């Protein structure tokens, strides 16, 4: 290339770069948001997932989009995250949507329908089965949009001061139990209480609670429940998975550049994988430690499981008659679950069952 032609081409390149730079800067403004979580800092997986999400947002946007994370109680109590996001007190929050089932029972689908889906099924239903779109139809009524951002996997059935041998043993028990599941067990005589994580241990210690559930061994050990209740039950049939969402004020979401909306979706997905991966890693060791402290591991009796299942199905049928959001979500989930369970029975269940039997032989 001749010198004159080279300089001419270089000049065009310089001009292009000086024009493009302001356009790039405009598409990536510097933003500072606040995220309020439903979790105390002591829960290093759920709260830690929020911190990990904020870190990923900063990395993806070259630190131009900063999100400051606040624990439960620092801005609003843990069970008021939806309200804070809806009214614009904060731009976004991280919470379990079933905490707000009192506003609309359909919110239970955002975390876990009792006897619903496991974590992999939830991920599949949200992404490909229409679940996320249906939940966002509901959230739109509260000036919010949401994206899945964490999952605990299947949860434990909780801590009891006495053994549960039959349905009769549930009657009169005061139990902290999250979300919509309280409606089910109340039909069997149990008295449900909904408390944020930090309030559970004091109530259990004082005797104002007879039982409680939270997540699983890793978190439960940190919260100290084993010190005042020795019977540890499984499974948490009300949470075949524990799905958490990032919920964002809809006005603020619509104001975001498309690249930042994409960053939010990407970072939320990364956080989802981080949280469930950490739980799957930490729960086995925590369970061993709890058992070494004298914790008594128990499975719920079959008649208790079946009684709860029957009550749940009856409640779902009634709500489907009166709540259009609930019916749409329930119909979608049940159709997906039927085929999914058939597939899981063929491959996953047979593999897992075999490997569990072989566990002590290697």
C-alpha cells in the first residue's frame, strides 16, 4: 500500500473510533442500584448468591453497573422485599415469591408448589415450559418483573421437639413453615407461622414454636436449630426445590439499556448455578456433623405424606375455580410434570437408585 493510501485509511479508522466511542459510552451508562434480600448475612449461600450476582454484573459491564446488596432488615424486613421493589424504595430485590402468597396464592409457583417440581424440573419449566412468562404476568400487576436467580434443591422437612408418628401428632403444633404450605398443614390441625430466618431460632428456643423448617443441613446448622429440637425430618414435600428470584421494579427494568438487561439475565443464571452447586457441596458434610451432635434423622410416615398430598390436591382444585392466575400456572405445571416424571423415572431414578445401593461397596 502506498504511503498516501495508508494514511488515508488510517485517518478513516481514527475518525470511526472517535465517532463510535461516545455511542458505546451512551449505551453503557454508569448506574448504581440497591438490592434488598430476604436473607441475613449469616446464610452464606442464599445471601452469598446475591453478592455473587452483583459481582458478575460488575464484571460483565466493566464496573459501569454497580449493585449494592443489603441483607434482610438493613432497608426493609426480609418478608417485605416485594413491597420495597414495587414502590421503588429499591430498584430490585432477591426473595422467595411464595412469601407473598397472601397477596395472591399464585405466587407459590415462583418458589415451590407443594408436591410440585424438583430443581431441574423447575429450571426446565421456567425456561422452556412457559413458567417464567406466566409468573411475569403475575408480577406485572405488582410493577415488577422477575428472573430465577437461585435454587436450594430439595429441602428438608424441618425440626421437631417430638416424634411425628401419625397425622394426629401434627394437631396443635406451632410450626414455622414457609409460604403456601401452611395452608395445607393447617387443614390437618397444625398451626403455621411465617417468620423470617433470623426470627426462627429465638421463637423455637422460647417455646413459642414447636417445630420449624428452613432449607437443609448447611443453613439449618448455621441457624442452630439442632440445639433446641433434635428430630430432623425429611422430605420437605412443600419444597421439592426452593426457587428464589431477582425481582426488579418494572419501570427501572424498562429504563435499562438492552445490554444491561442481558447482563441481568446472564448474571442471574450464573447465580442460580452457584447457589445450587454450593448447597449440593455443603449439605452432605453438614448433615454428617448434625448427626454427630445427636440429631435424630426421621422420614415422615407414609400416612402423613399421603394425607398432606390429598389436602393439597383439593386446595389446588378449589383455587383453580376462583383464581385465574393460579389455574393457568397450575395447568401448565401439571402438564409439564406428568411427562417429566415419566422421563425421570426411566433414566434419573434408576441411575440414582443403583448408585445409592452401591455407595457402601466402593
